[in-house]
C-alpha cells in the first residue's frame, strides 16, 4: 500500500460544513421559538408575582391577628411593627413577618399599610393594606387590598379599595 491511500480523502464536491442558507434557517427557527416563549414567560412571572402579593396580604392579616391577641392593645401601627429580627420581640418589632415584607416591597409589588381607625387610648382598631405592582405590565397588572376584615379585594385598573370585588 502506498502512503497516499492512507491519507483521509477530501470531499469531492468541495463542501466543508453548512451553507449560509442552512445557518439562516436554523437562526430563523430559533427566533420563532423565542418569540413564542418569551411573552409566555413574562405572563407566568406576572401571575407568580400576583399570587405572591395575595399570599403576602394573607400573611399580613394573620400577623395582625396574632399581634392583636398577643399584645392586647389593637393592631400594629405599621408593617415595621409586624416585622423585626425575632431576637428581641416586643410590640415594636414582633417578628411576625419577614424583613423584606416589613420593608414594604416584595416580589414586584409595593405594600402600603395605613391605620384607618384608633380608639381613645390610641390603640389601632382598623387598618388597610394596598398592594400595587411596582412596574405595571411587567411585575403585575392587578392591584390588591385588604383590611381588618381579612377580605382580599382586587382591581385591574387602579388601586384597589374596600368597595372592589373580593377575589
């Protein structure tokens, strides 16, 4: 056998690899798949943020009920009073909600806590919590509201309030 027969043979037609048309077709297919997947991902992320906002409102309501029975002088006067580090627990840092939520922002939503009623001693008898998306259309589209009644309400166009329908 000669040494020439042992060398690899080049393709007869001179092609090495993919043609430009083949590569463009693959890129086009990838772009179509991405165009379908990205909006679905964004919608699912917004739905997850909204579900988290509703759960956070439930957490605030439950924490306020615990606060009321534990300290016996009304509901908390702020989210910060429901929060705290849970090391030194008192009525100004009850440690009933996490530090992120007690800061008023979580999972793409902003939480606003407002005292709505107090008695003559200054004890809080009523409160309202609003949850609104931090970037409407990107982090969420619905607004939520709850108060001492523990009914969570929703509005899809503006800040929710006590007259909006419950979820």
